[in-house]
């Protein structure tokens, strides 16, 4: 049976409805169907779907375009469905991370037919699992024009605070070498695990940088996240590998972060195994400044996002981005997850005020020529491609 | 087809014959059959078999009984069969470890019908694999009377040198604890891998004891043989476990060795995961002294065995023991394994001289009553049980 979403429900009730459609990563189909079905009748939106990722855009020709993005998947259910209201709290898997944010997106998409900025609403799949399955990453690689915009808001749980940009993350293996020998004659060899104490000494002596980037104070970190060594119970080991994780502020890119790690561990071979650039908060952009002034009024100043989030995907596309959502981040992925329902309405109200903010718009053509059927994967949907030229495709859509 | 062993072959030729019967641990059956068949016709021996372990004993009523023991299994063949002679070297799997020693045992068993000391020849299975499969361990537990004696020689490769006793070995896990946190906010936690640097510092500062035990100088060792820690690539780990291996001289028992380790690592939880007592060389016993004087003439003084060997099983039975064999220990378990064939004849000659050494014997009854059929697993074999009372069984044999 098809699931219907009533976007006239208030944010808390809509969150409960979304939570009650389980959507563990990889199983977002029914929820994606419901979202697509709810948005497609809305004449002010162009809707496109790629897999279980839905993009809905206003096409008002506004001089600015902003993006509100949220993932629709959750971590595995932990006996915490269906949702359960208890006073001002709504409990259940995904209430904070991040179906309350998705509810706000849907409410705004439905009830703001003429925002002062064009808006792209992105509802994407598989954020909670390996990056290669992430719907936002797929869009950014295959149809970056769908993500075109001047500023993005990722509606991950941030306890209603604005968290700017994100730090990057790098993992590297630092290897201490030795020489094998029988442990009964260990002086014939050199113990690589014993040698690794020098690596640990570097980690313990490390003092984190706390740079200010675009007005926000970041806080770096360097940690061993794994250590392994050993050949057999009677063998002096010839190798000990320490995996370190460097969280770096967005004033460095991945290459610079790798240089930092190589320099700290200059005495040992260093192999970078993965790196993800961070994202600058970009709060100097007019859309961002307006966001902070409007949305952030009374919330306290924006703070730096220390963890890595999908805002970095926008940053890679040249779009400054912030994290802002009604969920409570410390409850994410816990069985006792809940959201404070007043925060949902508050978040919606703040975003609505920002998106409705009066500006001097440039004139935009609105004739019948603007609505035409697309081709490719979105043919037949109400999708119309962005008219800006892109390097990846002509007028078609999709990968 | 039954394999026949001609015990009139010289030691080198017999070694080649033994090597050419593959006997990787667990597959000793054909070789054990051949050994049993070769020894059973010899009227001066009582032969018993348990699994693929063969025990052959003279029953001359001598006031001393000595044991010559060797394992008949090998590590997996590494393309190094059949054996190949090249000048004074015989190449092949098991040439050094330790079918050359087994050849010496068999030659002595066949050609010394009236040694001056009663001799127990033990040919046992599964030395190269997990202890619970070890044939000597099984005998020591189930029929220790089969291993009764005053002194034992384990014919493991020792390059023709006498190596006394063996060091014990203990493995323990030393655990550094921490507190989990996201690595983006690592100051919320405590990194257990970083904490483990204190454990490594103890290992690096360790100064080995080199005690003299029964006239031999041992050399202890304390090494990390494994290290593990890590929860996920973005988590400050809450546990890091260092597995240490303490090789301790035989003036300590396993309990004392554990006390040493617990004392060194008093700042951390220590879990002993396995411990095997060493063995004192016992060179003060008359049989041992005679062994050193005769067998060791011109070889240089006996030296301490630093690795753990099955001499410890004899020690556990109260029997002093040494390691002495013609193989080259550094070639054991290598594809290029060989034995110097002159060492085989030399070893045999030295042991023959020792076993033939004139002593003043006590009178021993030799009447027909000494030969009687046993019962239990060895019934029908030429086994006769030791007449000394034992705590484990009456007159029967076997487990």
C-alpha cells in the first residue's frame, strides 16, 4: 500500500509520520516514494529522482539559490520504532538524526511557493553507510548542476545551533619497523612494537591547533585510532602499524594536512589511507550572513563544526555551507534517541523567515517556455534541468 | 605397501630413509608403523604404542634408567622432499628437525642390547603443533610410568652441543584503558593507545636477568609479541592490549614468573594467558654428569637452552633433561633444511660410549617371570609395565 505524507501536519506530527516509515540505509525506497508522491503535485517545484534520492527545486529565477539538504536514511532500528510521544519529546529511530530536519524541509517545500531565494530541497539516501553509497556524493559527481547554489544548509542535528563548515579528516598509517627473532633470543632482533613508543610519544606531545577560520574557532585533533603488530606468540615482531586520525581545520586542505602528518612523523614511513577535505563556513557570503542574522537571532553566535559532515560535499562544489537542524547530535545513533518537538517548529519558523526575507530581486522570465519535459532518467517527472551550462552534460539529466 | 626400515644402515642413510617417509604432524602413521615394525622383533626391547607414539624400553634391571626422546613429525613439507645428498650434507624436510636424531635413537635401540643403563626410547607424534596433540604430553599425563627414569636426553637439533634444561615461557596481556569519544572531539575521551606508551616504556627499560642455574648461564627476555587496539576510524579507543612474552630462567617457576610480570606492569591489569615452566638442567645428577663427561668431551661446556622444549615435560615429572642432537637448530622449519651427516655418526658414537659406560650394577632378577603380556592398549605388544608403583594406575597401561 502506498504511504501518503500529509504535509499539512505540523512539524512534530510530520516527523512522527516520517519516523514510522522505517528507512535504514539501503531500504529508503518506500520513504523516497512517499516524499516524491507528496512533492510532485506541487506546481511551484521541479522534482527529480535518482535512485532513492529526491531533488525538488523552485524555479523562480531568483538571483540567489540556496540548498536545504537532509538524508532520509537512519542507522539500524534498535527496538525504538514506532515513534512515541512523551510530553515535548518524540522518541524513535531517526527522530533527531534526522527526520525532524526532513520534516522541516518538507514543510517549507510545500508551504513556501514563492521564497525570496530559489530553494533546492535535497532528500538523499545512504548517509549513514560507506561514502560510495551516499546519494549526495553521487549527485555531486554525476549531476552537480542539481546541487548548484550559493549557500547550503545541511539539516543534520545541531541542537538548533548554527555550526559552520566542518573539519577535514585524514587517516594515515605510521609504521615502526624491526627485525624478527625468536623471543628466546630476542637480542638477535629488534622489536617493532617497542619501537612504536616513539610514535606514541609524538601523539602524546601533540598540541592541537585552534585556528579561527571565517570567524569561527576550530579545534584540531590527532589520535591513534588503531594499532596492530605481532607475528606469533614466540616471535619478536618486525612491524607495528599505528593508524592515526588527524582532524584538521578547514584552513588546510587534504594535501596540507598530509604534510602536517608526514612532518610530525618524519622518522617513520607514513601512508595516507584516506582523506576528506573539510569545509569553510563561508559566513561572509550575503546569503550566509542573512542566514546567521535571521536564523541565528538569539541562538548565540555560530560555532565551528568539528566533525566531518556532508557540508564538505558542497564545499567541494564551491558552495559554502552550514549545519543547522532541530535534532540533538549527542542522541544520534542511540536507542533512546528523541527530539524536542518545540525545536522542530522553531527551526521551521527561523528558516521560513530567512527564505521569505525581502530582497531586491532581478527580473526573471516566467513564460510558458520555462516548463518543458526533461529527458533521461527524469523524463516524465516534473524535473527541468538547470539552464546554466555545466561541464558534465548538455541539456539531459542523470549520470 | 609396508615400509621397512633397515636399522643396519648407517646413521646418514637411515636418516635419508626416515626423511623419505613424510610425517607432517598428524600424518605420522606410516612412519610410526615402520618404527614399530623395526623394533618389535628385537628381543631386548619391550615395545608399546599409543596412537602414533612408540615407546621401546630395555628391561635389564639397571639401577639407572635414561630416556632418549625424539619427535617423529615435521613441519609441512616445503618442496624439499625427497631427501638429497650433497657431499657431507643431507637436504630435506626433517633432516635436522629431527629425523637425524631419530635415526641415532633407532641405531642405538637396535645395536645396544645390553647398555650399562636401562634405556627408554620414545618416538612421539605432534611436537610441531598445538601442545594438546603432543604425544609426549599425552604420555606424561596418562602413563607417566612409561617415562620413568633418572635422566632424559631430548634429541632436538642442538648442533651437537649439549644444551641444558630450558627456559620457561609465559604470555600475558597487559591492558591500557581509556574512554571512548569521537575523534573530532577527542578531548572528551582518553586514548588507550596513547596510554599504552607506558607499557612500551617498561618493555624498553627492561634489563634481562642472566642467572646461573645448575652451572649454566640463562638469559631472560621480555618482549611485546602483539599489540591491538582500535574501535573505528573515527573513535578514540578505550582499550589497547599488549601481549608480552616473558622467557624466564628455570630458577623460577611459572607462578614466580607471573609475579615478576605483574610487578613490572603493576600500573595495568595483567592477565596471564599461558605459562609453561622451564626445566633445570640437573647436571649434578650422576647420570647427567657422566653424560656431560662422556658425550660432551671436546664439545665445549654445556650451554643453557634458552628456548622452551619438551625437556620441560620431563622436568615436570621430576626428571632432569638436556637437549642434544645432531641437527642444526637455525635450519629447522626452513625450506633449505639440511644436516651435516658426519654429525649423525658423531652423535651416535658419543651416546653409545655413554650408554656402554661401565658402572657397578646392582644385581637384577632376569628370570622368565619378567616377561609377561600386558593388558590394556598395549596388550599383545611386547610391552611390559614398569614394576615401580605409580599413582596413576596399577599394573595396566594406557590412558
